C-alpha cells in the first residue's frame, strides 16, 4: 500500500536526484527569462513565458518524493 503524504510532508521530504536536476534547469530558465526582461527589444511574451514555465516546472518537481528501498528481509525473521 502506498503511503499518502500531506502537502507539508511532500515539500519537506527528500527529492529524487532527477527532479533536483529538473529544478535547477527550471530555475535557470526562469533566471534567463528575468535577465532577458531587462533587455529592450526582447518581446515581453517571451520573457513572461520563460519565467512562468521555469517557476511552474520547479514547483511541480519539488512535489516528487524519494521512495525508500524495500526491505527484502523475510517477515518471520529467518535468513
């Protein structure tokens, strides 16, 4: 049976390595959008899209929960 998590438990629990890398990429994308927003001549829709997509993906990736390895020992304690 799968364990159900509360919102706070999901936010504070360990995140798998892949999703941490996704978060870093998404935050870099949002940062790029913020940087491009300061340049005159870059369309606002492009920068807004980059910032929105980056922050949304980073937030969703935070909700991934690292699953613990299953215990392979027998239930009765014998080897």
